[in-house]
C-alpha cells in the first residue's frame, strides 16, 4: 500500500516545528511502528534525518510509544497503543497525520518524542504504600475481596503513556492520577495513607502545570488501557474528604 | 585466576540463614557515607535501589529509559513462583529448589538456587504489602496457577500483567526513596563504560541521551541490573532496546561472562510474518495449562491447512498429532520450554509446520473451552445445556483467565483464537548466561555486583517459567542488600570516590573515541541492516540446535560482519546530540562481539543440556545427551583484546541432589 505521511518535525531545543510530507510503501501485516521503521531506513539511506519516535516493548505494555494519529492519541483503534496498531486498519492511498503528544507539561524533545517526567514526579510525592523491604506480614494475612481486587487491578493497568493528557482539551492528568489513587485506595493495604496520598499527588499535578478536569471524557475514550473515568469521581470524593479532614 | 564461589559452609538449608547472621554489617552512620551506583530499573535494579536507599546508602540509579517504570520487566505476563504451598499440594522450599536445579539441567549452583527458593516466599509478602493486585480466590486469598516443568501450583499472577504489576510495585518503592532523597535518579542516561580504579569497580561513564554529553559518576561500588542479551538474535520477545552493552563493557574491563551460549527459546510465540518484522510477541506459557499443542499427522492435511482448503478446527481428532502428549505423557503440554521448543522444531523439520512458511504449530483451546463450559454449566445448575451454551460459558472462563492474551493475539494476527487454534513457533526469549557472580552476587571484579537477568546465577542451562521475576526480585530485595555489606564493610574508611582520576578520564576518552568512530564511518548500510544480518547468523548457527561446523562458520561470518560494520555503517547525526541511531549503533557493535563469544562457548560445550542442544550429542530418540563427567562446570570467559578468550571453569558440585537424566516422560 502507498501512503502519504504528514509528520511533525521539530528540532531539539526549538520551540517551533512543522509538518513535512513523506511517501512510504507498506503492507497490511506490518505494525504501524514497523511502517515508520521502513520510512526511517529510507531516510537514513538517503542521507536525511530519521523521524525520532519512542517505543520499546511493542506489545502495548511499557507505555513508551506515544503519537497522535489523525488527531487521535494512539490512533483509531479503541483500547490499543500505537505499537499494537496494524496497517490493515489503513487503506492504500491514505494520508496519515502523525504528531507528538501536545501538552505544556510534556515538552517536546524532538519530533514525536516528549518528556513525560512530570508523571514520575507525581508518583514520587505519594503514589505508593510506605513499606520498607522486609516489613511485610504474610501475603494471606490480609484477604482482599475478589471484586475489589479486580477493580484495583483495572486501575493498576495504567501504563503511564500520557494519552489521556494528550486527548484532553485542558491537558489534564486526572485520569492518570486517579488511576494510581484508585489502585492503591481500593486495597486495604493502601487505604491507610489515602488522604495524604491524594492531596500530595493532586498538588504536584497542579504544580506541574497540568490543566483542570472539566469532565469532557476524552481521556477515557482514548486511553489504551480503557481506564474508567469513574476513577476520577473516586479521586474527587477522596480529595474532598482529605481537604475536610485537613490533610 | 581461580574462581571462588564463596558458598558458605554448612547444611544446604541453613547456609543462607547462618551466613546472614554472621556476615559483616555496615553501621547506619557509615551507610550514609557510602555511595552505590545501580544501573537498571527493572525488577532487579528498582528493587535493589529502593532497598539500598531504605537501608541508608546513598544511591545513584540509572536507566536509559525516559522513566524507571519502562524497563523490560514490565512485559512479563505469566507470573512469579514462590514456595508458599498455599494450595497445599505438596510444595516446599526444597521442591522449588529441586525443580529449578532439575529444570536447569544441573548446570547451576545448589546454594544459590536454594537461597532463591527460600526468599521466594518473602517476595510475595513484600509485593502484597506494596499493593500489587495479585489474582484472588473467592475467599479473598491469593490465587495460584501452574507453569511448565513442574507439578504443583505455585505461580502467583496479576491477570496477564504480572511483570507490569511487580515492576510498578518496585518503581513505587523506588519513587518513595527518590522523594526522600536517598536515591538520585538519572533517567535517559546510558552507561557506556565501567570505571575500574585499583582493581575495584568505582564508577561508570554514562551518556546523557538528551544532550549526548558524556558524564562521569563515581561510587564505592557498582551494581549492574541491566537485563539480558536476547536481542543479539535481532528477533526476540525482548523489548526493542534491551541490549548487552553494560555487561559487555564490564567484560572488556575484566569481568567474566559465564555460560553465554545458554539461551532460552520460548515455545509459544507468534510466528514470524515477514522480513520487515521488528520483534516477536510471546504468548504466555500459562496458555499451555489449557491449550493443547498439535500438528496434522498427514502431509496432505498440512498442505490443505496451509493453502486454506481445510480449517484446522475442522480437522478430525484422529488426524491430529498431539506430539507433546504423545512423547511426554507425564508432563504433556507442560514440559519445560527447551523440550517444547525442540519438539516444535522437529515437527516443522518433518514438514508438519502449519503456516505458509512451514514454521508454526497449533495451540488449541477447543477442549478447554468445552471442559470449562460443562463445569460452569453444572455449577450454575443448568439442566441439559446445549453445545452453544457450553461453548459460550467455556469461552467466558477462558476469557477470564487469558482474555488479554487472546486479544493481543487477535490484534496482531487478525485471527480469533476462541474459534480457531492459535499458531505458535519458538522464539528467543531469555538468556540464562550472563556475568559470572559468586554467592554474594559479586563478579570476579571486586565491587561489581550483578543482578537479575544480567547475571548467570540461578537458572543453569534452562530457566523454568515464572522464575525470572522471582530471581530479579530475590536479588534486589533480599540478597544484595545484605551481601553488598561484605564489600562495603571494608570501605567505610574510604571517602567519596572522586571522578577526577586517570581511570575516569581514560574511560571517558575511550567512549568518546568509540562514538566518534561510529559516526565518522558514514558508510552505506544502516545499523538496523547489520543487526538483522547478525540475528540471522546467530539464529542459524547458534539457535535451537547447534553443531561444531556451523558454529565455526558462524564465528567466521560474525568476524566478517564486524569488519564490514566498522567500515560501512551509516550513523546519521552527531555524537553530541539526541541521537537514537547512535544509541543503536553502540549496542549493535557490542552485540557482535558478544555473539562471537556465545559461539565460542557453544563450541566448547561438547554436550547437550537445557537450551543448548548440540546435534552431535543426542540420544537415539533425539533427546539431549548431557555429559556430566566432563561438563559439570560453569564456563566463565575472560575477554582478551586481539586474542582468543580464556576459559575459566567453576566446577559444580552437587551434594544434595543426584544428577539424573531429565525425564518428562
Ligand atoms: C515477553 C516476556 C515475558 C516474560 N514473562 C515472564 C514471566 O511471566 N515470568 C517470569 O518470571 N519471567 C518472565 N520473563 C522474563 C523476565 O521478564 C525478565 O527476565 C526480567 O524481567 C528481567 O529483569 P531485570 O531486572 O533483570 O532486567 P530488565 O527488566 O530488562 O531491566 C533492565 C534495566 O536496565 C536498564 N539498562 C540496561 N542497559 C543499560 C545501560 N547501558 N545504561 C543504563 N541503563 C541500562 C534498562 O533501562 C532497564 O531499566 C518474560 C520476558 C519477556 C521478554
Ligand atoms: S490513564 Fe490511560 S491514557 Fe492515561 S496514562 Fe494511564 S494508560 Fe495512558
Ligand atoms: S512500545 Fe511499549 S506500549 Fe507501545
């Protein structure tokens, strides 16, 4: 299949970038990233600068790959990361627009590569249970109701990719933060530090410059792990309770 | 130089406990003045950095990823073993120890493996306390499943995302230490050299990947937890960026590489579909609990399936060869990985491969769906359920167990595995070989500790499923935080190590020269093109089966490829900028040298054991033929510039298990 790619190119340290057009021949069995590999091989061989994009596992689990395809973070397929997207979902002759995540809190490093360390800093202020190595009681000492464990797991499935931020018109990180808050709050082990955790994480999120949540719901629609927006409601309830209790 | 395993004396089951209570300790006030570099934030590195930080050491932690949470450990699907015996099915520390020694085909060190089995139970406790959402039974207690090569249920799991959940647990513990200031985290920093001062590992040279700048970091000791080298084969189930560079640089500075030829080829991966392919996707081994492996008995049925005239699900039972169940009735579809992979290769070599390229076998869930459907119907009290009800119920159970794997399969292949059998083929997955370490996890280079997949320690010639996660976390949470004291207790009088020393200067300059040389070749072929060629050579001559002629030929081909590389590689851009192609170029250069050493090791080992199958050494039935009289040793290779590598042997002694021919029949 013959494709035209409209790709955002931006040099490091440069606040400005622009779209450039490329032609590439792909086949339908390739993954989207393999199609970009083909493009990059061509670019390198013809003495041009390859397109910088990030990836690692190529299995939809590490959260590294990140690009907006035809206006949608991770592309057209529901519940799918870019690396799991295959070319059979495109047609011969298509023009595909590819851009980086766009959010002030994710500065562009180069082309499609952005800096998501703001997410790490949010976790660092409280996205954990405070237990040192060797302090744990027997694993079966605290039974966890199966349904609750499963809800916690649903939230824990977040891969920290940042698509929710890229999808949100306010560039809010609420879905990401609420996923972590919920993962831990739904477990008896995590409940203890609830108030402290939610307050610290929300404050850090604000400090990083992420926008406010106005319930648009675009995050849930684009999240490759289908993290539910119900987590945001849970976060809001907890945050309110924590503020009332003075944390 | 002779190799000291430093295994403590005493009864096997008491060694670790006694050793721990008698080993030198570092007092808290001294810990604060001691610095440790940890390279890698996978399960091994993150758990070590967090635990060392908690203990009070000053830790500098490095990853080339943009965040510590992205390490390759995240991709592990199936689970983690522990001898909890929660299922009351006869499991014990001894049994886990025994299974691991046997599974490794008697090529690992008894004392290390026993310690691993002992601490396995602590790992589960620790992870639960951190909030890892393991699967639960209805009563709220932890659930288990079984994995290949064993007859008990001791694998803990979090859906099909066990690695992710364990890594997030370790990442969170690490984040907490970063927040407290105990750990300084350096993301997007790639270690490109090890600095050795007066015979001790004292620092690293790292490239800041954002700016391209080379930076020096010093510490009292260095911990490498940088993962495995499976990507030497180009195509593997490893994440794209996994590489051997940090370990290889350590080798070039004097550390020994142990058993490099021991590679694990995983039996259940999605087959290769074309030559543009960039990686292979694993379908978790847990699928073999319920999936049945088969190929058609007759060639005509193979052809009919290949050209689409027969649907595999329509081929009658009597025309199928469930070859694992037939050949290995005791373990059936749950034989260890090396056995299952080789059997798939044999089936395909006989012309029974079921896809276009002839390199695939079926993994079929139809029976499981029916079995689960019936029992679910019964437990729901359905009278006379019809077939479609049963199928529906059964699919529900299978979905609950393997839903995300089935979904992944369908995304990649476009086939629905609930309706038609999966196609699978073996692929490179894990490397048992790695830097040589003693009982303390310290290499022959003093002050260099090696954890996780990067060391060779516990899996012998073959790793059992769900044991890598266990080993990574054992090393990081429960072993190195203690054993590092054996080295650091002698360092308390040494002030902070300075980077203003000749050794640092020299290492930095050597690294700069290497990078500039790669950039300056400006040849005609991309790094990727070379890497693919290297992969093909490795797979052909040092893959699922090996022979002396092939290995010699392969070695020669790699030498030629290396020569060509340094004369014709095309790396765009410059060294002093963000340059992902240069990152790859450095890694591929090291892979080539490593590949040669793997062949050397495979050639030296005139026996078949575990993942290493030498065609010259097999039984009349085609099973591996081990040669214990001559090869019960760890082969530790010393690199010598411009000369052959030198072999050092660590003889393995077995005082507690009897060496037997592995039989899964
Ligand atoms: C698809 C797949 C599924 C698996 N499933 C299972 C399973 O179910 N159960 C099981 O037990 N095992 C499983 N394994 C194996 C297991 O995941 C790995 O062996 C294990 O996670 C390795 O952990 P590690 O900490 O040693 O290394 P890794 O997780 O590979 O981490 C390496 C770290 O080192 C860093 N690094 C490397 N080189 C450098 C450098 N030069 N400079 C700076 N940083 C560097 C990386 O950034 C990374 O942080 C699976 C493996 C694969 C490929
Ligand atoms: S919530 Fe979803 S979109 Fe946001 S970071 Fe997590 S996985 Fe990505
Ligand atoms: S590359 Fe890992 S999620 Fe896409």
